[in-house]
C-alpha cells in the first residue's frame, strides 16, 4: 500500500485551508481599509491621497497580523519587523498591479467610463494583485523553513 495518494489529498486539503484562511484575512483587511478610508475622507475630511495612504497601512497591518497569527502561525520565523517590512513590500507591489491595470485600461486602451475603471482596478487588478500577494506572502514572508515555499506546499 502506498501513502502517496493520501498525502497528495491531505496536501490539497491543507492548501485549500490556507487559501481560505488567506482570503478571510484579506477580506477583513479590505474592510478595514475601506472603512478607514471612508471615515478619513468623510467626517475627518482628509485629502484622498493621505486618507488612502493611512487606510492602506492600516489594512496591511490587519492583514499581517491575521496571517502571522492565523494562516501562517506555524511558519513565523525570523524577526517580526523584517517579516512586516517584506509583507508591506508585497502588498505595495499588489497595489501597483491594481494601478497598472487601471492605467492600461483607462489611458492605454481608452476605456474611460466609471464601470470600466471599476472592472480594471477593482476587478482584474484586484484578482491579479491577490494572486501576487498570496504567492509573495507564502514565498517570501512566511516561507517554509529552510526553503522557498512552492505553490503545492
């Protein structure tokens, strides 16, 4: 009897749990970012770039805490400040992907409606950025001990 099929199914199940946990943490971070941005722009009347910068940092912090204490709690090695700096860099790269998708659609392809901007930035951009964030978080921030993590664990 070989254990390979059982291990493969177990690894797939663990990967699904990891993805679901990462997604739940991401939703909480997104809600934090959106709520704080709305509050900073509304009642506090901050300019949009300052409000977005502050809400982005808060969202990154919530996502980092959720992943460090939840999704990747068994992989947390090294200095926490270094992990946070890497995590912030991965999230900033994700934000750039979203901006790039929006810029290509709006300025490069000429799709300038609000709907097109939403699809490009919050749809396509968010999907690609999420894949980048998952891969970067798993590979560089909370990598498996002694090696870079692969997609299959």
